[in-house]
C-alpha cells in the first residue's frame, strides 16, 4: 500500500474544530482546579482532567454509582468478590487462559491491531474489517480490564499495554480517533449519513468502557485520557445542539460510555451530551424505518415498545437507565418500565435471549419467538443483562435479577463454547445441522459477540452483590468470598458455599469487622417453587420466591445463613400466542433451561420425531444424573418419551387426514443444559419439545 505522510491524516482538523478545542481547555482546567487531590497519573499528567477520588479508582464497580442520586443500590468493585472453584470459576478460568489470549491472536491475525499501527506507519497492511472493527479491540481491552481488576496478570497486562499504546498513537491532535474514516474516507467523518451507519461514536462508546475498566484495574489512564480527548476536544466543541453540528446515535453505546465518563470526571457536559443524543436531533431527518431500526434518532421517551435492532435497543435502554440514575427524569422511568414490560411479557426467549428476527437482527412483534430461526444474538442477551443490572440498581427489585440470571446462565453462557475458543453469534432454540449452518465459530468478520462474552465473564464478580444505605444485597450464588464493606464503612466478609446451579442449597457466612446492625437482602430466586431460609439454624418467615428477603439484625462474626431454594425440574408452557411453541413444553431446573440434543438419544431416534410423555405427576417423573465427565460436568435430566413411527404418508407434504392413531415407540429422553449445546459433533437440538397426547 502507498504510504501517505502522517501529517495529511493527523492534520485533519477543521479550523472550527481547532478553535473550539482550544476554547474548551480553560473550562477543563477550571474543573480540574476545583478538586484538590489529583488521582493517580501514569501518563500525560499535564492538562489531564482530574478524576473522582470518591471512591478511589480501585474501589469503583462495573458502574460507579457512588454519587448517582437515583440509584438505590451501589456496585461493589469486581476485585471485592473472589469466585472460587465451581460453576463460574471454571468458566472464568477458561475465559482468562483460553478465550482472551486467543481472541487477541485473532484480532492481530485479522488486522484489527494493524488498523491502528498503519496510521503511524508501523504497519504496511491495508485497512481490515468493517466500520466497527475498532470496537473489537476496545471490548477486548475491557475484558482484560475486568480480569485485571480481579488480580494482576503481568502477561495479559503487557499485551494490553501494547494494544493501548497502538491505539493512542493513532489519535489525531483534534482528538478524533477511528481507523476506518481515514485516507479516502476522511471526508465522510461525522456526516449525518456516516453517523447513521458508520459506528464512529459506537466505537468511542466501547473505547470509553474499555478505558474505564482498564483504569479501574491499573490506575493507568492513558487510554482513558485519549477517550476524554475525543469527547472533550473533538466531540463536545463541535457536535451537539445548535449551533453545533448534529449527532445521531446510529448504534447506541456512546450514551452509556459518556455517562460512566461523567461519573468519574464530574463534567456535566458529558451527561448533557448523552441526554441530547438520547433525545435525537430533528435537524437530521431520517425515515421512520431507520429510527426504528437504530432505536435512536427520535426521543427515547417517545418509545412505547421494543423494536428494531435488538443490541441497539438494549444499549439505548442501558444508556437511558444510566441517565435516569443521574437525573431522576420521570419521563425516562415511565418509558423504561413500559419497554421492560413489553420485553418481559412478549419478546424474551425462555433463555433470556432477545431479538428474534435474523432480518435486521431485530425484535419481532409481540409473541414472535421462532425457535429454528431465532436470532438471539449473544450481544443482545448481554445487553439485556446489562440493562436489567441498571434497572435493579434503581429499584432493588428482584424481578430484574431473575432476568439477569436467566440471560446469564442460558442465552449468554451458550454463546461461548465450553473450551472457550468458539462462539455463537446466533443462539437459536432449535437447530438442524442439515441446513449447513455452523453455529459456533472462532471468529466472525463482525466479531462483536466474542469479546462481549469475554468482558461479561471478566466482570462477573461485580454482579454478585450490591450495597445500599441500609445494608447489602446478595444477587447471585456460587462458591465465592466477598471482602468489602458496608456503606457505613464497617468491614464485611461474606462467603458462599454451594453446588449451585445443580443444587439450591447455599451456605452463607457473614463476618462484619465488628458486630453491626444492618439488613442483608437475600435474593430468593423467582424460579423456586418454595424456599427456606434459616439464620444460625432458626427458620425465618415470609420467604417468598422472586423477592429479596430482608434479614435485619445485629450481625456478628460467623453468623450463618442457610438458603434452600427448592430446585426440581419444571415443565414450562409458552403463552398460547407464541405459535412456534404450540403443543410444546420446555424444561427448566433452577436457573438452567434444558434442551435435547439428538446424539444423546437412543440410536436412530430423530429429534423431529420425539415427544415428551407426561404421566400423572409430570414434574416428578424426571430422573437426574450428575455426569462429571460430560460437557465439563452437567446434571442430565431423563424422562419418558415416545418416538413416532412415521408412515409412508409422512413423506408427502400434505397427506389426507385419516384419524388413525399415530404409531409410537417408547423411548427415554435425555436433556442437557441449553448452555452446553453444540459442544460435540453437529447434531439436532431443540428446547421446546412436543407433548405426547395418548
Ligand atoms: Zn454480537
């Protein structure tokens, strides 16, 4: 490729932008001057924005809600929880040892890093990948950031530092940073048309999230400062309400990034810009189908249903909930609840996946939840979890945690292979390998999902607990140790011992640094048929599934809580309006949705011919079998079923109805957890199984 002098790219600064960038510097210094203590600086200390020390960077969680006036719950830092050996411990170890390193190799092999290096003449490679390729690097950096928050890994940190240096070196003096809108594409930057499809601000949103996670792990603000330069020097002076140039969020994501940035800089202009973007700008006229698809470009608070591109919609909802937590704007809260109800009652798969249509990777109509053709992008399930995490922070309502758990254990966990190197983009609820569809792949040219899964598993400890003004909330269960403190400052350790999700018994030990009265809000999972809670052997009353049980008492060293959430196989029906599930049932046990894979059934049995044969006490007729040597260790469910012996007429498309009873043969059906599907040879799979009616 013909090298161009670096100056031609790096001098891409319109005179207006340059003037505006200078004009904003005094404002930045003024903000910096208001805070006496300077946060840890490891790069470019001069002109750096002062970041909050409340709390210190080490003590900030996935979101820093310490000063968010409308957040009831506050995040704990990822490092405060050590997930030990158990269900998530194994997944997280594979994430660190296999997924994140191999993804880095793939980012290199597919030109994602040379895209940055070529801009400073350290690579002769051509530009690779679609317009959103930069975000792959940023999401990977965020995954590393979360991993390092749990403890240093010098090799990984070294790899990330190199990547960050490559990224930052490519930033232009104006603050602009993008590896696609350079060279011949330079003139397209931030044009309305580019904003609708070009993902410039989407990339920066991910950059901000990656930079913040890395900063919270290491105190290193090099990437964060680059993000602040983009926002403060390039974006805010030039774009926003008139007379600045308009913005349309073609793929929501920047909103979340700006608000989290605001939470550490205290610079209200960043919050205001997010609000402006969430409301759209009438100066950019777009066809309605476009604003539906983008879930942006028109006022968020005018939305009445979830539609359009599912990941866009989920990220917009995340940004809008973040905005609500900072402002308490009622119109946002009303809209968010309307949208949540729309999703939870008509548009979410039983796996917590969302976005049923492959056409446009989009939400379908109400009850449009096909199985074979389900899209259920991994990123959309992750977006669903992130949104519910925010709704939970506002309310402390366990209905949001139930969705988090459903998505996490099923529609998200299915997205990464058990060996951590293959990923699903789609997460269908039925699959037939004869279509030729290859469901798991190590790499996608649009590789949004793999690093998204990696950052989610990296951040997982931060989802286990929250604090509130009166105590602590316990959200998720696995072998783990919390070492943190109450909001009053009293030190607190909480350990969990459990075989969750295979067993609903959880032993919790509470150890405050001194005897202290506070409330421990224990989540009683919504799926539990019943639950019992005892403190130091004494049973508590009013234990209700789907709620947090407040346990208010004077806690002292070694106090023990025993939770038993009754975990038995359950048979679920879908709302009758879900046409694909008519006459079918799904099987759930605890937080796990189960499925059938054809290779687990008796020889010669085709999944398309089987049905579940229910007796008089259907849910008690399952046999369970723990198989530690299968699929990383899974609890199998066995149940009686039948296979139809298809007559010759079954080969015709429309045989005449005869009224004859179908011939069947009794078989045993074997179910595996849905997350573990597609980890052996290609085989048929289904979540919703027909019921046999004798
Ligand atoms: Zn994706």
